[in-house]
C-alpha cells in the first residue's frame, strides 16, 4: 500500500491540473471577437504593440488575463477589456488561443 500512495497522489494531482484550465475553444472563439481588434483574428497581432496570443500555453494565458482582470497587472487598454470576464470566459479564451498554432 505504501507504494500505491505516491502513485495515487500523483494521479490525483494530474487530474486536478488538467481540469484547472479546462475551457471550451469553440466558445472561446466566439468570445474572442473583441480581442481580435488588437491581437488579430487568429491570435497573430498586426501591430508590435500587442503580443501574439496564438499558441501560448493555456495556463499562461489564464494567469495573465486574470492578472489584468484582478488588477495585478496594469494596462490602460487590457484592464477594462478583462474586467468583465468571468473565470469561465477566461478559460474559454485561453483554450481557443492556445489551440492556434503560430
């Protein structure tokens, strides 16, 4: 039983980490229309002022968007965009952009 405990713990943590950022890429695509104005319709920004989002890791995108929403990152353009986003919205957007290749 002692040998199984670490494996069970690892499996439980793995399942938790997979579901922590579960989002719906199709729903994210529908929600991304506003984002496309700066970050490009396919997540490739037409302007060097704004980063490409396509292909970024989902967990990174979730963390950064939540940081804008929650005031941990300050940006006069992003803060108001992120302010109204729910956790589900953020998960969906992150799933969409992370699914796109660069």
